[in-house]
């Protein structure tokens, strides 16, 4: 019998031996979990946050946001200075002389022109192509190339040769140079002319999407294809050892679905400010595995804590603060930022989870078309009905009893106080009696003669499964049943189906959310422009369109802000195409006694290269915390400090107070 | 024997084309646009239109034909014979561009992971899954057969009931429960094993055991049933009467016959284990194939869906063939 167990023991012994001889890999200075694997490192084509977080390590645009300033200040990066013409359409950037690619070559103005041209080409199919088309002549160039490609594809096969494709490409380049407002005046001077003034342009181009790519490398991978005339996008240049960047780190290893390893870029002009020699980005996707990796010490920072029990994690954090109430309140009273307070409290894993209010809003859509998808008359076409339904939602109970993530109740789309100088309206408050009266006024409910007209449809609440949207939908449905006496039906959909139905307005009411991309109210308000591609509510108001057009044409920043305030007032006090429920919170996880440099700003951009591990003997090991707008950032290169000092801060957005 | 292998290999392309057609029709019908992110800003309509043209997604029949042409290796063969490959390489050299990478079986680019081709994804994920699945099957066979024999030798003894209990647990407890429990025990509390990842043998231990347990449980039941049947048969009584040692009876006579049902189960089971388990990969952060079966569909990443399905189908057919061949060695009576 014992002999039968022998093979089992042999296998176990072998596995045990394998573990013992296992060579431990040297740990990177900082290990972080990015939420998911990177889908692309082609900056021009990227659109989602984990990709951009990696791009911030490898590339550097003309300007950057100082993520530790409460104003999210725009500060010089690859450009050392710039001037803006009086009509606000021409930007002239001067690149710094010591800006270099990771192979030691200088970063030239023409490299930016090359990258931005890629963004404008239909061949590149960049997610954010529309932003590149803000440049003068961009849209016309895109349209011209599109139709030229269509004509090419229609040619007989014998005329679609490599030479013909090369000729079309040469013509395209010539057309670009002649018609698009992008010029490299010399190696260090870049001139950008816009179609119209874009007040948030500097903030926009701080996004990694606008970073340069190395033309000598990328052009080798983009060859006009003989059969279509299009540039064939060959993969390969974004991976080591090929990839060339101009950012603080360089990529030395990318193991698909495992990790990306970064090392300090010795050619980076600001290399002296980087204290991390190596960074490892783990591609761990499972929310629970991410938290386990943090708890076991495998990783130092988790960019987004998402397991279903995260509400409990925050509750434990509050319990920890309650245990040290006296100390906690003393530190808060000193005005210390959130991370600094936690750093000074006694060590405890419960304080590793941090909740930050972000520049985004969770809301509930109404389909605003005159008719429902099934052809019946749509009661939600009437703004009074929408407002009544908005007033009947008890948002506080949703954030406190259901979400439990410390999120702020929202009555406006733009988070209040998130954009400097911009006043958000009051919005509608929870008022069941008022809601009933308003619904009656709209013709549903008891009328003057003592009769009653029932609400004509069963109200459908559509949402995608996962992420707890079902619980929010149930709460809203219960509110509407109780306070308005309407019948409701929950409709759960798979994410892709839900997205498709939203796009085609194939719903009655639905869950939705929006994160602002840049520090301007239009990042939220443009959603309600009648022809906007993201106007899922199909809300169409000539007045809103007129005001948004007027704001677009307005050169005076203050007058423009007043117009936008009026737009949001009409939307949130009167029209309510959507009901804001709460402003999102995002949860980070890290030990504040060990890791510093994490931004608490609502825009959630993190410059991981400027994180520091305290007590590792590298750098000054001084905690880096939030500072007021326009103030010099202590950890930044001297050149940056000077530049920030000399410039009056381009005041974008004082941050929201962190939620706790 | 040779005839069987040739016949089966000739059937392979036909079966794969049927699977390809059914899968592509289903995948094409998945609602939603593969080129959009799950949340957030949509690209402008004219950009979406260009994306569809770039990836051939605007017409089902064009896609059906082109993908089949590329994936089957016909394009590679045709390009090689017509000299197109040589011309392309020459053009690349003259213009100084990077040579196009055209694998023989070109499964296309991934729509979700824009920097990777499906070939690269399979090349990175399949070895992981094959290694993990292989180790797991080894563990499963050792544990399963061992436990099955123990149970059969003394039916209804404590050892038998204990293995029955463990087997029942192994079959009925979902993998994510076992996996998470092992992870908590060895990774978080005892801290002797990593909590996930891939690259070192110790990374492999917990996922392999987790993956092996349900298979081991099933193999144990199969072995026990087979052994009990064989041990009560005439030839075993004869062998014992001849004075063959108990070990000889068990190992040389009974187990050899009792192993046949296990063997036929091992074919598809190995293919299944080697193409990855979504749950095990998720819990232990293993970069294997299993996740792509699920995520590719959720993302409607057409190229990746087709790629992993074609690879899986081919593997399944080959493993079944291998089992049929093995069968003939173990039991020469089978024709």
C-alpha cells in the first residue's frame, strides 16, 4: 500500500525541491498594479486610463499637469515656454534644448508634427482623432484623405501597385504640409494654429495622447499597402527593445498579461528628480487578487480598488480613525492633507485604502425623444416629468446605504468646485411632495376635478450587470414607486448590449456615467449638444445648442464661463435630460508611510515615475504632498520650479476635497 | 494504425472549417462594437467607419473569406509561390521599413490589445496553459489513481470513505473556492507561496493543484469502480491462486484493465486542462489561454475569438486522436 503512495510523494518532493531552488527575482524599487494589462503603448491611438498611466512613464508631451498641485497646474514639460497669439488660435512652443529621446537623439519640433499628423490620419484610427482635428485644416485633411482612400480602393487592381500607393502617400504628405496648421519652424520651435480658440487647449494637450513618437522608428512600421493605399499598421515598435520614448523611464520588458518592467531613462532631461531606478507594473486583473497582492506585500500601489467588499474596507478605515480619534482630529485640524494624516497615524493595514472624489459623475439617463423605442408617446419628453422623477430620488440613501464608498451626492453634472471660477447651479433637491405636485401638473396624477390619470407606461430602468448597478436601480425604482406611484421594471443587460442600446436610444431610463477629460465644463456640457456623438439621451434643445455655440465663439474667458454656467443651470435646474446621482469616488491602496507622491486630485492622473519609496535610501525620502496652485513643486526639477514661479498659474481646477 | 491517423488528419480541416463557420456567425452576431471601449467617450462616427475598413469589419463575407485565407495558411502558400512575399521583403529592405511579420497561420491582429497579434497572444499564453495543464494532469493522475486503488482494495474502509469524501469535495467545490482558500492559506497567512503571477515553479504549485483536484476526484472514482470490477473477476482469482503477490495482482493485472476508462477520459480532459481555465487563471493571475476565451467574447474581439477557438478545436481533435492511438497499444483487441 505504501508503495502506491510513493509516486505521489515523489511528485510532491519534486515540487518542493523546485520551490527551494527557485531564484527570487530582484524586486523593483516600486511595484504597482495598473488595474489591467496595457492594451497599447502607441500614445497617439490610446484612450483609456491604464494605457495613459504607462504612457506617462515612457513619453512626455509639450506640457504636463502638476498632479500634486490643487490647481492641477499646467507646467512645462518637453516645451520650456510658449506664447499664445492675441486671437488665442496660435500657440508657439519652444522645446527645451536638453529634451532627448531614450536613444540620446534630441526631441525636435518635427517629431511632434509627425505624431500629431498620425493622429489626424484616418489610417491610424486613433480613438481620440477628433481632438487632433481641432488644429486648423485638420478636419479637411482627414476628409480629403478619407475620400482619396475610397477612390484608391475603387481603382482596378492593376492600378493599385506599390508605386501608386507610395504616390498617394507622397501627395498626402504634401497636402498636409500645405493645408494643416502645424509647423516645425526650426528644431526647437513648434507652431500650432487652431481652427478656433480652445480655452482648455493647454490642459488638453497635457494628455499623453499628444505626446510625440520617434519618427525614425514608427515610420518603419507604417507602410502604404498596395491593395488599399492605407498605411498598414505593423505591430512591434511599441515593444522592447524597439520602443523609443522621451519620458522619465524606458521599457525594458513587456510580458503580455504578466508585467511591464521600466528602468530610469538616463537621457531624460529631468533624470535627477527621479528616485526610482526600476518600476514593475503588474497586469493583475482580478480585483480580489489585486488586494491580496497588496496585503501580501507583492505590490506597493494599487490604482483602483474594485472588489465587491471595498465598502467594508472603507468601513474598517473609519473604524481605525475612530480608534485614534483624538490624534486623527488633531492632525486634520492642522490642515494636513489626507495621506499625510494617515502617514502620521500608527501603522495599521486598515489605513492603506484611500478614497478620492473624482472628476466624474454617475447619473441616470432619460430617453428624451418624443417617442419611445416601441413607438408609444414618451412621457419623458416632457421636462416636468423628468424633473419630477429627479426630485423623487433619495440620493443620500444610495451613497450611504448602498454604495458606501464615501461618494458625494450630486445635483449637477460638473462636480462643484472642480473647475476654477466656474459656479455650478443648485440643481434639484430630494422633494417627494414637490415631485408629486409637478407630476400632477404635467397631467399624471390627481387633477382638479378629483379624478386621476395614471402614468401611461411601466417605467423601465436599464443597467449593465456587474459593478452593483442593480442595487442602485432597485433603490431608484423603489423611490419612484413609493413617491410617484408609478410601476417600474428593471432591465439588466450585458455591457456591450447596454452600450449599443444606449447609443441607439433603445431604452426608457438607464444608468450612465461620465468622467471629464479636461479641466473645462464643456467636457460635461457637450454631452447635451443635440448632435454630439455621446448624447445618448437624444436631448435636443435649440436654446442649449445656441448657448454652447455662443460659448464656443466667445473669446472673453469670463463671459464664456457665464454662458456655460447658464447652460448647466438650464440643464440641471429645468431640463434634466439626466439625473446626477453622485460624483464618483476612486479607491487607491498603498501604505502612506512607505509610498509618497500619489496624487489626491480629482482628475486621478498619476505620474508614477515621481512616486518615491520612503526609507529606501534613494532620493531625499521626504513625503511629497499636495500644494496650492501656482506654488513651486518641491520635488520637481529646478527648471520647472522657475517656470511655475514666473508664470501666473493658468488656473484650471482647484481640486475637490478628498472624500473620507 | 497509419490508416487511422491519415484518415483522422484528413478530416481535421473539414471539422475545423465547420467550427470556424459556426463560431464566426455567432461571434459576428454578438451585439456591440468591438472597436469601442466598454465605458466612456465614443470615437467619432467617421473614425469608427475607418476602423471598420482598416480591420475588414464592414462586410461579413469579406471577413469570412479573408480570415480563412490568412488563418489556413493558404495566403502564405500563395504569396510564397507568386513571389509576393519576396517582393514585399525587397520593398521593405529598399525603403528601410520593418519587414512585415506574416506567420504561416495568420490569426490577425487583436482588436483589444492593439500592440499584439493573435499569434503573439497564443504564443505567449498557450505554453503557459500547456505547462500548467500538463503538471495538473500529472498530479491528477497520481492522486486520482492512487486514491482509487486504495479505495478499491478495501471498499468501505476508512481510507475508502476518506478518499470518497475528498473526491466529493473536489468535484463539488467550485475551483474559485478551493483556489481562494489555498491562496489565503499559503499566500497570505503562511506567506510561503506567491499570491499569484507566473514565471517560477513556485508560482505554478497552487494553480496546478487547484486545477488538478476536480480531475483527480473524477479519476479516483473511475479507477475505484474499474478496480472493484476487475478485482472480482476470474483472472484475478486465478492470479491469486497461482500465488502472484498482491502487489503484482493489483499493479500488473487489475490496474492495467481498470485504467482503460481513465485513459479515454484523459484525452479530452488533458485538452481541457491544457487550454486553460478561466477561473484558475483569474484567481492566481496566470497569463494563460483560459481568460481569452471569456474576455475575447466580452470584448467582441473577433480576431481573438476566432484564433483561440481554432487553436482549441485543433488541439481537441489531436488529443482525441492521440488517445485512440494509445488505446490500441494498451488494448490490442480494439480495432
